[in-house]
C-alpha cells in the first residue's frame, strides 16, 4: 500500500495497521512485577525487601549540590549559603534542613545520634533516627562519644565533643537580623558591610528596659570576628561550647533554603557589652536525678499537685552519671513513681 493510497483511504489504512500490529501480551501487571529481578539495594541485612530508595533517600546529584554548599560554608564561617532544598518525608520546620545535610554526608562507616531538646527518646529524634536506619541502614547510638554524626534540635550535648565528630543543627530561622529587618535584600547588605549596629541596639534596649539582656535562646554570636550568626534555637547556656570546638558544626535550614557552618577551632563570641558581659543561665538547685550542677536543666512537673523538679536536659548525660553512682535528691521518688529506672553502678 502506497502513501497516496493511505492518504486517500484512511479506513483501509487503520485496518491494515491493526492487522499488522502484534497481539497484546496476556501477561498481567502483577506477573511482570513479580518476575522482575530484585535490586540488591532493595534488601536490608535481614533479607526483608525495602522500597527502592537511593542511599540515604536523596539522589546523588542533590547530595553533590549540598556538599558544594557545605564546602563553601566551611570556607567562609558564618556565611549563609543558599541551596536548593528538597521535599522530604517530614514537614518543613521540623528538621528538613538538618536531615538533608545528614543524608549528604552520612556513609556506611558512620554512627548516628539524634537528639531533640537534649533527649534521645522524643518523637522527632526517634522518627529521624528510624528514617536513616531504613534508608541508609545506618548504625545509631545514644552515646555521644560513640557517634560520628550528631543531629540535634535545640541543644549541644553536655559531653565534650572531639575531633572527627560532626554536629548537624536543625535551624528554623537562619537569619539573625530577620526580626529587626524583614527585607532579605537589606539583611544581605548588612552582612556584606558588617553593619551590626541594629543588633547591638536591640541588646541595649533590653538592658535599658530590664537591666539585663533577656534573650535566653538563639543568642546571636560573632563568628571568626566577621559575621553575626544565629546559632539555631539552642539555649545561650550552650553558646560557649561552640567556641573553638574540635568538631565540625553544620547548620541547615530547609524551609529557608540556607546552609552555614563552623569549621573546627573557630572563634565564636556571644555579643555583649563591656559593662554587661555575656552570662549563661544558672539554677538554684542541681538535677534531681543525678545531682549535676553544671548541666542545662529542665523544669518538670511530676504530679497533679504541682510538684516539680529540675532534671538534665541531656538524657544520656543524666543516665551516664546515674550509672556511675551519682544520685540526686529526688531519684528515689521518681523511681518509685515510675518516671525513671534507678540504675545500679
């Protein structure tokens, strides 16, 4: 049949095409799926099948993009580097920036620790830990000294960090000047020209009104004598731990699409005045469980009558001290009521 015939007789052309076409396969979709070869990466060590995720969920091109942003942020401490934040199986504002950084740097030899407000057993920490256990087959630990990567929300562990460890901070608002200047273009100029007088005025207004600087968390710091940086919403109690820390500190804001970093042994100074120096919080009593007087404490309601006690925010640090034999004044009552398990040294 010629082209001219096909053009002048479209019905004959359709019949000819349908006659020459191969018969459709009778194999069902389920049969084809079942007979498809299994990818070796879709099975974990126990042999159970897993979804066909890439290692640590993100694709390799996205990981390379994040690593390039991390390299730039390490080269310029405190500088906010834009990056293409991806959608993650977690709502924005709940740690997507930190998860993407961890996914970009984690490897088979790493051990991951995840904390939320210092605790290892909160919902956010458990969810993120299980996410990497499933997508990266990662080893996890609650011990600070065993971890090579520590992802944190709002705290720095009490145990001293060491060289080779990486701290990954979840940051909701990376711009320290945002509440003072809402325009992004203006804040970028202020960072470029190192014009931070507006922040100093804000701290001075607190002193003039209340007699002291009232900001207790996300306290602004000067990094490497150049950039003012938001240290994520950690309490100002943790600010001194960032100064000259031997660990690499990485900050990720997924919703704001920003990454910044502190290389090891970087100068970090909390903003203050000569006549009003920076001070950390203090408590009138030690931890009620382990007796620690040098850790950050949370106030916890223990009964319906309004009874309260102070406990270490860092749950692993408190458990370690109790295992070493340290006892707080309220440990017996807390153990009797089932709030904690009384460990024996």
